[in-house]
C-alpha cells in the first residue's frame, strides 16, 4: 500500500515537473526571427504570410497546385534572439515524406527509451512501470532560478 501511494505521488510530481519544464521553455525563450538576405528580420507570422502569397502566385502562374516550404540554411544565436537564414523551396508536393520530417517529428508515436533510475529513497525505478500511464518528465538545473521557484508548487501535488 505504501509503495502504491509513493508511486502515485511520484507520477504526479513527474507530470508537474514536465509541465513546468514546458512552461519554462515557452516563458523564457528567445524570440526567433527569419532572414532571407542577412539584413531583414521577419517574424514567423510574416514568413508564413510570404509563403502563402508566394504559393498563390506560383499556383496561379503554373495552373497547378504548388507548395512553398522554408528551408533553414543557418541559425545564429545571439544574446537576445535567434536568427534563421532561410530560403524558399517551391515544389509540386511530390517530395518524399521522410525528407520533410525532422528528427523530432520522426519520434512521434515511438516508444520512449527504457531507463532505470534510483528514487529519492534509494529504490530502483524502471521506465516499464510507466507503460500505459500519463507521464510527465521535468528537466531542471540546480542553478536555474525558474526551476527552483517551481519546485515548491510541484511538490504540493
């Protein structure tokens, strides 16, 4: 009985930690900009508007459905922003799906790698115990101020 309660508590804590990690990433992320010539700075919304306008023009000119994708050629991380150098790729949609998928997207619906950890009480914890259960994983750092601030909240649940 004690093990079941401890396990349920650790699941709740794990889920809260993962949610806090996602919140931390979205709250303190650097703004991303896109550049087509090295000097202009476009937001994601502006790039999406350009892609849509270009798609409509090319589709109309060629009289067939065409697609426009952005390709990131280079990424520069500065102290206050991230700038992607991009080009536009125009195609008829016959690109192989594998070529379009990013590494992260290829992990969707894949099983999380097996792992074994020690609990705070020194017991072994195996990832197989999480199969079929909602799970939250939170990554944190001891000198991360937002991580430290969120821990008391996560410990309440």
